[in-house]
C-alpha cells in the first residue's frame, strides 16, 4: 500500500536531518529511495524533468539578484552612513540607538530580502555602540535578533519568491500581502522599546552628548545617506507593485541600482563586485540545491498518492479547517528550530497548499500566516537560528542566557501580530486588492 507508505517520507526526512545529513541531500535521498521503490528506473526521467523545471523557472532568477543586492550593500559602506543618519534623529528617544538599529533592519530587509545578512550587518554596526552607552545586554540581543528576522516578512523576501510557485500565486500578491504585517511587526518592536526604556531607563541610558550639528546640516546629511537607498527600495518595490516589472526584472533593477549606489558613495571597486559575486554564487547554489531537492521530494510524494493519504488521515480524525491550520502551523513552528527557512517552505507548503484548498482556506491569507509563524519560530529559543547568528558576532560579555531572555518580549509582539492576522484576515489580503484590484 504505497499510498500509506508514502506518509513515512516526512518522518524519514526529519530523521536524516536530525542525524546530521545536509537538508538538500536528505530530501534527495528520501525521494530517491521511495521513488525507486514506487516507480523503478523511470524515476530518472522524473528527476530530470524536475531539474529542468527548476533551472528554467523565471521567478527563481530573482534569488541571486536579491542576494547580490544585499552583498553589495553590506560591502559598500552604505550601512554605516545610513545608521549614523537614523541615530541622529532617534538619539533623544528612550532606547534611541536600539530604535535606529530596528529602522536599519527594516530598511535593509526591504533592500535585500536576505535574513542572516541583515542581522549580521546591523549587529556589527549597532552592538559596539549600545555596549559603549551601557545598554542592557538582553535588550541589545532582542533588538538585533528581532530586527534580523524581519527579512522573512518585509518584501522583497526570498522565502516569498520560493513560496509563490508552490502555492500557485503571483509573487506580487504575496509580497504585497506580507507588507502590512511586516511593517506592523517592525512598528510593534519599536513601540515596545520606547515603552520599556521609558518605564526602566536603566535598560538604555540616554546619550549625554548633544548633537553639535545644526538642523540644516542634519537634513543635508540625512538626504545624502537616506535618499539614495530609499530610491533603490522604491525602484524595486515600486516597479514590482505597480506591475511595471516582474520580480526578476525588479531584482535586476535593484542589482543595477545598488552598483550605482556604490559608485555614488565612492566605494565601487572590482574587488567589491568580485567578493559580492562569490557570496551570491555560494548562497544561490545552496538555496537552489534545496529548491531542487524539494521539487524531487514533492514529485515523488504526489505521484505516490501522498495527498490522498494525508487527506484520508485528516478526515479519519474529523478535523475542521481551523484544526488543520493549527496542526500545520504547529509543525511549522517546531521545524523552525532545526531546519532553515527555505527548506521549511518547500517541505510544509508542498504538502499543505493542496490541503488548505480542499478545506476552502484562502491560500493568500494562509501563506502570510505561515510566513509570520515561520518568523516567530526563527526567533524562539532554545534553537532559534536568529540567536545563532547573533552569537557569531556578539562579544564575550553577552551571554546566551541574556539572549534567550532578550528575545521573549519581541516574540510576544510577533504573537500579537499573528493573532491579529488570524482574527482579521483582511490585514493580509487588503494590500493586494488595493494594488492589483
């Protein structure tokens, strides 16, 4: 009974991941084993077709372009100047340096869509300054980890680009849908910092040094630091949301724009382009290997009657639509502790997308809820990937326990946004209707 045996594919995959196999190879190995058992030698043709589908997928072409944008932004020194400009305006607010760091994370998430790069870059810029001014270590950790996680839910987001073909929805709809929840989350993070630092000023001592610059000097410095990156973001998201460009074309515009930015700020060099290109090739190869493996895994799963078996199991338990949603989100949350974002999107949504449609659930709304759940898992101890990124750049005086405690208030903010999405689905569907009718 292969239709029932195929349900063992997911446990087998998780077992290989726990043992320590790379995720892409784990998915390929499970697909190969079950595929040979079910289809025999003809499986080779099916896998060849999957390779062709991934290699010729036009939407996935946006991935290396967005990665290249982030890599150039990281190396061109644009971030330092922008961070100084933001802090110049927030320094008098309670926790002003932390708020500037979160604003930086939001801007860079909107400029590149790469999660780890945003957290690492802003962390290296902001942590020394916050430690120097006596900021609480837990507040520092929570700020950097939560800000870095915004790359999942602030467009353009690479997980969204990967998710769109799986749920057969336009990338533009998903990017527009995730925009409002992403900005809500960033806003709630900043609001929490202001309230917490107002109630407990010792969390973030005020900067005793007044800014010596006049208002005109501040405006000039801000315009020089902020307007070009803002124009880059507006170009990418504007051409995408207005329908003037596909996601891949918008990413290409952004890649060209970020090179112009490097020239504008006098940081352009062949070494910069070479280093950014090497990083782009490395990350793209990893992501597309996982995408290909996920395609092979899903191909064997569906062709072996996996969806029929899953639907039959759900019917046997008599689960209603909300119960099915809860089960999928819970499994997603747990997988987020050990599996990277792209792999979870491929594993969970490949199986879940057809199921939610049979229950009459709006795939656009569910995709947004899924991404917010994924981001919350990304930040949640004990296995939070966001904390692992922070540990790589944090000084020795920042302890792991402080990092765990620091992210908890920000997780509560994420849960509030998730609850609002569940109660008010229009938060996820309103923006796509406004933009695309």
